[in-house]
């Protein structure tokens, strides 16, 4: 069970705790430090894990932290020049929004938008971007959307799994499929699983990782050198329209690299 010795006091988390139908399955545990009671959300190594195995609470908290950090940058630094602003954004704001993102990579449109709005608002304050919409600012500043960056991180981790450079706790299997190159097996859940469990499973790294990896052409997924793979991957991803879902914007191509709508 997700347990903690202290309640967070957050109304949203308390509501989640009370509404979960399976809460009766969890018991309190007595330790030398006191009683451990079930809680809705537990923060571990900077990641908030919910009892319902969703990441919306963590993502909303992350977006709020990003907005506060961005506001601090604008209050402390008077310059709005491109180089200075991008340096501050990448080092102080974006790094905060991407911590451990392959684990909690959002699939819900609302969660994706919540994170993307932080970058949208920040880039709108850069003096060279006056009059440009968000997608135009991405091209002008030569940066990618946060959604595209998360996809890139997932694929890079998949490469490390194939090369056995990191621990494969999920037992992801790769096979050489000839003209398709090295493909990853997309796992399936038991047919007895509920729709809710199937949705959670489909949004996990165990499923999203192989799906994204399998979009790569053979000439790319066969690359053995990591430095070359990163360069070629960035070039490959740049061939897709980078138009993340943002409120008020209508994408020209819904069949882009991102998988939530595929």
C-alpha cells in the first residue's frame, strides 16, 4: 500500500483517498516510529505516487512549481534577451519539469497542456518573440515542445535497455525483425483486467516505451553508438511537426510523432 506517517492535508488527495473503492483492502501498520496509515499520495524521491496509479496530481504540482520558478526568474532578472532567457529557462525551469519524466510521461491532454503552458508563458516574455504564436516561437528559438522532449527521453532509455546499459526491471524484449530492424515487444494485459486497469497499463512506460521505439526506422534503431544515435534521433524527430496540444491552438497534423492520439 502507499502509506505515510503524516497526512498531506490536501483536499484533492483526501477526496481521492475517500473515494477509492479498494481502500478497505489496506490496513494500518504499527512500527517503532508509530502507526503507518494509508494515504492518497506518497512523495518518494521527488515523485508523487497516487493510490490510483495516475500521475495527474504529480503533474499539476510540477506545473505549479514550474510557474513559480519562472515567476522568480522574471522578478530577479531584468533582461528579456533571448540568450539569457533561454539559458535561465533551460537550467532553472525546464530541468524541473523533466525530472524522471519517462516514468510519469502524461497521456491525458489536460496534463500535457498543464506542463506545456509553462514553456508557452515563459517564451512569450522573450523580447525577440513578440507577435509570434507558441509553435512559431518553438521554431524561432530552436527548441522543441516538452512533449517531444519527453518522447525523446523515453526512446533514449529504450536504446539503453536494448544495449543492456541499464537495469531492465520491466523485462522488455527486443528482436531483430529484418527490414524493420530491432523492434520491442509491446506487452499485453490479461483479458480479465478491468478497463481502468487496462488504461493505466497502456499509459505506462512498459507499453509507451516499446510503441515509441517501434516508430523508428531500421537504420536508426540499429545504431550502436549512443552519441551518433542521439544526433540521428534528434534529426529524425525534427522531421515531424512539433505542435503539442495547447488550449486555443488547432494542430495541422494529428498524426505526428506523439502517441496519445494514435
